[in-house]
C-alpha cells in the first residue's frame, strides 16, 4: 500500500474528504483511508482475523467482480483503465442523445482546466469505442470521474466537493438502483460481504487522483519545455 499512501499524501484535503465519504472512513488521513478501503474489500470475518490486501489485489478484486479481463502482469493503472473502458459504455448507452450532448459539454468544461489537454477526449462517441490501451490519461480521468459521480449518486452517497460532472446524477436517476444491479455496477450488499457499492467508486476515485496528478506533472513539464 506504499504507492497508494504516497498518492493520498499528495492529494488535496477535498479529495481525501471525498474518498473518506465514499468509503465511510473514520478520518481523512492516508492511514484511515487505507483502512476504510480494507474494511470494504474484505468479508468481516477475514478483516477481524487481520487479513489485508495490497492495493493491486483490491483493484483485481473489483475487476473480477465486474468481469473485466486483464493479464496477470497488468499494472494497477492498466487494470483501472480496463474497468473504466468496460463500465463507461454501459452507462452511456442508457442515455438519450440530449443527455449525452449535455455530458459532453460538461466534459469540455472540465477539459479547459487541463491546459493543453483542453481538446482531448471530449467526444463521447470516440471515448466509447476506444479500448483502455487507446484512452489518454485525460480520457480515463473523464470516464472515471463520471462513473464515480453516477455510482455514488446511485447508492445515495453525496460528495461534499463538486468533483464529478453535473450529468452524473442524471445518469443515476435515469437508470435507478434496479438498473444498476442489472448492469452489475451495484449489488445487493450483505453485511458480511465485501461492500462493492463503496469499493468500486473508491477504486475509480483513486484512479482519478492518479490521472489528475499525472496530468498536472505533465503540464508543469510541458510549460518548462516551452520556456
């Protein structure tokens, strides 16, 4: 979990607060967030017996739950991208053309905040047909953030910071909890089972943190090269 801890240490207070809300964690510190992730990833008995998983094992667990394919040597960020690549089209297919156009407009507004990435990956139809290997880092960021917003809205979790796109809540209302269960993106949770309804948006949120931090570093490097 060292890489995840470093990622969380570099995250903003608002991002840590959002992740704590998603996980229902006791605090916003990296240790509390990691412990919240572990709690949601395990059967209760295994948790109390002291079982703990590495972060890549948690991501693999979510991918397996969603029947997302990945190779044995796949990295964390690749598996996260595969989850986004498979899950996002399932959501977008449920939307009307008007709703898709509104979401694309939201994406364009978010893209403007990312400097030279302002014209990248804002075409929904293009994002839907691209595989995880073809998606840009910013495309993964857009897809993951939309999924986070939709999933948290669907399970009644309200984030305290306006991180996700405005259309995400409309997607949740459009499909509804029964539809989400049918898509396999939320499940009927039993108390002694891993809580995928919190685990999935948490993994996707961590994916957004990773891509956002990576894009920010690339912007700094790009500006240094310009000067």
